[in-house]
């Protein structure tokens, strides 16, 4: 587990490393519902435990990045079930009140890097709001 974070009263950013070389919750997966439920619970709980020491954020932006080593085509949309489980874990940890669009922006990315093994990282950043006039 690796976690890097920086924060001040106005800003917060942290990265949770998910030790996953493959996506266990792909939309293209054909797993039994019980297997999907097990993986969903596992990664929701993992995220909640890692984020337990994060401050409460009014609103945040969350990015799930799958860091891969090769140039095979992959569809970012297939990461959304895993992102959903992780965002639910952030709510469980009390980082945000809800994981709706008003409280949380969600993005998935696939990035190619020269790394020994593929992995995923979940980036959580406070959302700076501009005051309305």
C-alpha cells in the first residue's frame, strides 16, 4: 500500500494505489453475480480503509487511472464499475457525504508507463469552488 497526500486548509490531494494488474469489475466481464459482489465489496472496503484518515471534503474530484505497460487497446468505460466501488468506499470513510455529481466528479483514464507491473491508482482531490455572485 502506498499513499501520498498533501493538504492545507483550502486544498487536499491524495493517491491510493490499488494493487491490480487487471480490472476485476470490467463491464465486459462474464463473472457470476456473486463473484462481482465479492470484488465490489473487497475494493469498496479497501478504499474505505485507506481513506479513513483523509479529512472530510465538501466536494472532490476522483480519478481512477489504470497504469499499463503495453499498447493494447483498452476501453476506459470498463473501469467505471471499479470506480463506483471505490467512490462508495470514500463515502463509507466519510470523505464526502454522497457520491453524486454535486459532491464528486468522477473520471477514468488509462495511461501507458514504463513500469515493472501494471497497477491502478485512485486520485482524490478537493474541489475548489468559486463563490457565486
